[in-house]
C-alpha cells in the first residue's frame, strides 16, 4: 500500500509541477507529500525530482520512471474497474462438483438455461461420488447429500432428501414384503458398499429411535445408478433417495416398503469454501438451485406419492 501511495504522490507532483498543488489534489499535508517522495527516491536509490523554491523538474531517471509509474497506476485502475463491473455483471469460471447420479438429473439439466441468462459465465461440472476437497482442488461449490461432518466447510441447505427402501414387484412376489426392520435380515439387500451415508447401515426409525440396520446381500456397488438398475431388475431391496426413484414409484416399476419406519429426511447441501465475498456468478448459481429445489412442483410432489413420504 505504501508503494502505491508513493507512486501516486510522485505522479501527482510531477504532473502538477508543485508539491503543494499535488498535496491539495490528494487531500494531504505538503510535508506528507514530501515524505512520500523522499521515501520513494530512497527506496529506488535515485533522484527523481529536482526541487526549487518555485517549481519542480524531473531528472532523466524521473522522466523515465514517470512513464512507467503512470502505466502501472493506469493498469491498476483498469483492473479495479473490471473487477467492479464483474461484481455487477456475472462473468468468469464456476467449478462445480456434484454426485454423479444427482448431478446428471438435477444439476446438469439446469446449466444451459443458466448460461443462456449469463453468457459471460463458464461452468465446469465434475460429476463424481468422491468427496472433493473444495479448497485444495479449487472448487467454487460442491453439491453433497447427507449430514455434514466437516466443520471447516460452509454448508447451505438447498432441500430435504427423503430416503425410501424400494424393491421391484417381481422381487416382492417371490420373496415377500418385509414387515419390520428386523425382516431385512432375511432379504437380499443391495448396498452402497462402504461409501457415503450408508456406511453405518440403513437408517430407520423404530420405537421412537433411529436405528442403523446392518444389511447383507450378494451384490454391492459404489455407483447409485447401478444399484437402481439392479433394483429395477428384481435382484433385491435397496435404500434410495426419493429424487432417484419417484418416477419408478409413480409408474409402479418399484414399490416402497417399511414406509412407517422411514428416517427423517437428511439434506441436499451446497458446500462452499467460505460464505463471505462470494462472486456474483456463484451467488446467482445458488439462487437458481434454491429456486428450483424449493418448489414442490420441481420434485413432482403434486403427482402420485408413496405413503408417508414428505417433500423429497
């Protein structure tokens, strides 16, 4: 900051030809103006201005330095102007991470309209079920589903996420319908392996308390869309988010079971490195997600719903 003040004072004095005139222009005392220029000359090790009782004149080094100092200050002013304009008109790159299945269904389809509204914004969408490091990997935002456990990251709740246990009608005809959570031990349960929020088991509410039910089955996969397809094929039961299976439930391709034991909804979050000083492009992106996800119509709530299931 001192270096820029020294540059500004030197340019003002050289342009106006007077320390007192330059001091008045910058709103400081003439002695402060003189100290800044003396400090600049001392730092550079050259004489820039020759002072007399009536006027200032530039040395040869001062003339050369004046041109460079003016260019530097002009570039700084131009940069500040561009940043200020960018805060009013969204521009620049957004790097977004989202779970693969959710991102394909509920993030990627929204992006073309966003870009159409804000054509100076570019977006890179990384679809992965891996928990990315926002700070180290320089993401602006990561969509995550489940409960938060990272106190270093800011989480903005976008919507609720209801989970249901589902099976194909063919599976239930062959193996029967579980009536209690304990009955799951007699069923082929398709699990998400050791990944994500299923690592502790399937969460169900029984006798007023949440229980993590350890399930077993002959097939597991870390890709939710594969589990979804296996469930549709009648291979076993699976514990899926309602956003993924709602259409199948409405069409009768899947049936939900143990609805009366369903755990409370967890959340769909936008994870941010920090909450302050968000660029406008990111604030508008978050506003778009909230506007869509907060609408019951977006999730098809007005259509056929499985029993006992709420918003999501």
